[in-house]
C-alpha cells in the first residue's frame, strides 16, 4: 500500500494520500488534527483482515454476549418478577385512586382482603359465574379467555365495595392496558387506570395522565344492558361517553376497542351481580315507614329504615 | 480537572461547533420522537449520554482486535448488548425508571449518534478520550432535545415538566389556545432547522 490513510480526529474524515491534507474538507480542522490510520496490520502480527479471524472473532463475540445476557437475565429474573408483581398491585390500587402509597403491597392486601381473610382475586367466566375464588392475580394477560377472567373485589376505608376489571388492548405503537374500578352497582365507574408500552408522548401517552383518567369517574359502563362506555370526540351521551384526546385518534380507538371487547366478556357478571347487590330504591311515598315520616329532616326511622336505599332516608 | 487540550476538545466540541444534531445531523429521528415533552427529552438525553460513553469505551478498548470488515456488526452487537443489560439491571433495581425508559430502548440502539461516534471516534482513539467524546456528544444531543422540547411542550401543551405554566398565567382565560402543530413531528423539524439556521448565522465557519 503506497498511499496511507489519514484520519481527521475531529470528525473522522478519512483522507487517502501520501500526506495529510492541509485542511479537513468536512470540519475544516488543520493538518495537525490528522493521524495515520491504524489499518489492521498490527504489531502483534495478527492479520485481522483474514476470513478465519473474522469468523472466529464474530463467533467469540456472539458467545460472550449470549452468555452475558443469559446470565444476567436469569440472575435478575426473580427480582424483576417481584417488581412486575408489585407494579401490578400499584396499578390496581391506582384504579381505586390510591396513589403514592408507601407500602403498596401491604395496602393492596388490606384493600383486596377487606374484612374477609382471603385475597378476593376471583376468576369469573363470560356467563357471569364465579369459577374460582382465588388465583385471579396470577392469570397472565395472554391467558385471559372467556372461561378465565380475573376480577378483583376491594373494600375501601369507607367500607364501600369496588369491583376491578383488568383489560388489555392495542394502541398505536404497542400494547395498552388498564384497570377499571366499579362501584357496587356494577355499573358506575369509581376510578380507572390506563397505561401503555410506547404511545407517543404528549398525544397517545396522555391516556396515562390523571387528567384523562379523571374524566371516567362517575360514567356508566352499561346502558340498557349493553356495554356502552367509550371515548368520543363529540359527546352525545354524557352518561357513557368520555371526552377523547385530540391528536391521539388511534390510541383512543384502541382504548375503545379494549373497553368494548373486554367489558363485553364481563357483561354477564356485571348484570347478574348488579341485580343481587343493588336493593331497589324505594320512593318516599312507598316507604314502609311512610306512616312514621314526620316531614323533612325528621324521618323517624332514618338509619334503621328497612328499605336500605329509601331515597328520602335521613333527608325527609 | 486537568484535561489536555485534545481531551477538552473531545468533550466540548460536540456541545456547539460539532453538535451531533445540528452539525453532524445525527440522531434526528429520535430527536423528533421524544421532544413533545421535556421529561422524555431529558430521560432520553441522559440515557444516550450514558450509553454512548460506555459503548465508546468498550469499542475503544477492543478497537485493535476488531476485524475491519465486520466492525459495524461488532459495534452494533456491543451497543445492543449494553442497552439490553442496562435495561435488565434497571428492571431489577429501579423498576420505575425502567418503565419510563422502556419506550426509548429501541430508539437508543438505533440512534445514529452511537454508531456515528463509535465508527468515527472510538475506533481510532484511546478509551479516555473516547469516553469524553461520548459524554460530550451525549450532552450536545441532550441539549438540543431539551431546547426543542421546551418550545414544543410550552406551545403545544402549555406545560413545562407537566407543570401547567400557561394555565397559571391565566392566558387561557384571555382566549389563548395551545398550538396542536407543536405536538406533531413537523414542529420538531422546524425548530431544529431554526436552531441550525441560528447557529450557522452566528458561526461563519460552519457555513458551507
């Protein structure tokens, strides 16, 4: 090789010739910034350009990297799984509007156990029956089928019962998922939590923001016995529709698809359960204690009223 | 810190007159993707700084053994392995950070700045200057991201680091509206072009 290679140390430009150029054509650095390129023909006498060397080198690199990655991955597996589990508990708590808890694992146990001594992580099926009263937490997202639907029951500090439905779907770039907590009427939303793997920051990623999630509180999941909850550009029915995020159309339709598909599976459970749970609201004039009613604010029976949901209870 | 003139150059040149984004025109794709908010821009800038300096050191250490013909593949393997390792470790010890970063892992591996610096600098230089070059380029990149993200978040969402600045100033009450274009990628193009324009107008030596 007659011509030497000169490399610009500033920008990496390679010049071929007998001497370094006066000025680097790329970055205008002077001749002093050039040095002769080390071209593979080494002091060690090893020909790094030979085929055999290249093949062996790549094989060794691949083996080292493979062992390194496999080793690290298996060494850290248990810690990572524990983190993932803890994160799932945090997400479930977030759907109940419990955030920034110091010890989420303990709080989760407290809430999900309620007054019972068991974690209420149920598995229900699409016919609305509870298949198993445990193991719901361990169901991975890709194993959720019509016969295998996880559902969590939580009791909050004020004694109210909430049902939490997990769900997954697809956004614009990747997976989206969330939890919806319902009041004990199995219809009104108490709180939601959404997250995503890789939606666009500032647009689709806003589904993970409090601002978007707080819009869901108080909305209904079902209308006339059908799943009706959705996010929409124009609100036609404020009971079941939530204001969408402008500029994030595909992520929002992903949320809609997720809501429609997953809630449909739980519909039977929700309908069935709502009937059992909710005592019919009794109008004041049909109140069994109507004869004792002494006028506004003077209800004689008040808290002991047998009609648990008398709409004038304590008021009339 | 006693740095030789050459090492100082490796560290400071990428900040302005050899900036990876505005002068070398590397890493544009990720600069578009993560700059709609300040927070991801900062996270991305820091991660690239760390990864590019680490990769630079590793490649620099083995630079004399790498066969010339497969050097790009070797560089890619090193970068990909490094990023994967870092994300695994974060997942085990700092889960919240890893959740934040998960979006950017792919963007870091394919970031042209990494390959560009490995090929242009680490292959020819000793580990210490290579490390400084990585830090310099990472910070130069982060700086541009933060500048772009500042304007995009302020005018696009009316917030800074998710703090509602515009709302607190009461501008919405006067009929001010956020500029939706700022959240779209073309806005990043326009802003980066403005920075390039300004920089070249100031520094005549950069003009072609």
